[in-house]
C-alpha cells in the first residue's frame, strides 16, 4: 500500500512506498518542465456523490492546479465523462494558470484544449444509441429498475446502482446482462464504483495517457485515480517506467476499490488529499 500524504503539516510531502515511486517523485521535482500531471476527475478531483450531475471539483482543486500547471509541461484531466461535462463540473475554463490544460474525455476519445476552448472528437459509435434504446426494457426484465439510474454520456451510456436499496447486489445482477448487451452492439463494459458503463472499445485511460505523454515529450509522469477504470492508466505508467520514463502512481483512497490502493506509490485520503499533494508539488518546484 502506498504511503499517505496526509499530515498535520499541510505542506508535507509523502514518501512513496516503492523505489519506482520515489524515483518518480524525484524526477517530478527535479525536472518539472518535462513533467506530465494527469488526473482522473470523479473521486480524484471531485468527491463521489450519489448523482453524478451534482459532482463538482473540490473547491481547492482548481487553485492547486493553477499554481502547479505553469511549472510543468502539461496538466491533463483523463476521464470517462464527456470532455465538456468535466470542464463544466470542474470549473476549468478561463482560469489564469490553466491556459494549456487538456481534458481527455470519454477515455481519450474526446479532447478539450483550454487554449482554444473547443472539443474535438470522432463520430459517435452507433452501438451506443442502440444499446441505450434497449436499456429500460433490460433493467425491467432483470428486476433491477428500482433505484438504478441511466446516465447519458453521448459516446457512452452508464447504469448506476448507488441509489438502489442494495447497490452491490444490483451491480452484480446487471454485470452479465449488460455484458451481453454490449457484445451485441460492439461495445465493452467498464465497471466502476457502483456503475457499469457501456462504451466503444479501443480507447482506455492508459492509451490516452501514453499517447498524450508521447505527444508532449514527457520525461516523467504522475497519474492520480480512484477507480477500476484507472487501472489501465496505472499499467501505462508501469510500462513507461520500464521504458525509462519515471512515474508516480497516486490513489485517491477508497474503501470501495482496493486494487488501486495495492498498486499505488502514494495513497491520499480522497480529493482533499490529492489537492494537498498538488499544492505540495507546486511549492517545491522551481
């Protein structure tokens, strides 16, 4: 398990639990101009809430990012949400210091650049609309309609079980039927914290992270996440490290998902801990 950043000293920096993590932190602090800071949104920059439409970035997240961004090569938010939604819920647009922020939405299928304020993306996958049309009937047939909620994501569609009377039971009940539905329409299922998302194959946070790191010529990478969808980005950082690019893996701690905790170099206590880590980095970078 990674070390905790939390301390009575708000400026304290963590000691990563692994040698690779310690090398990654040292590279970030010694070569900030070549560093990529990449972060998930929900659960990492924004606290998890029952209704995803009510999710908002931690109040100190944008100031921390604005202090850090001018000192590093790039800051990227890598999320399963539509890029425009993450920008709106994060409050990232028009912020001094974040002029070159990039949001890689829909696992990298969409991209919002602060410098232009526009989203670029390929055409939507037709299977998403087809699967969405079948979802109400499917939820009714398997007895999982009560308390579940369908989230429209444009290039994906998600079923949330957090509001169900037994969220975990509803989640397990839906796994196989949603996998079958996804397969029939050429989609894949991405499980998360009480959510199952149907989306097109071929893009994940790991692919998005590596492609962007290569695009900007990053020589060290930090990635922070909290959920199963972030495991692909963790694997990508491991691959970059094996190729000689130092990296630091940060887990925005959750008792719901232990896989990231077990692989992280540093564990923070949720978004507030991530914000403290970002602030600490900014203060220590020249």
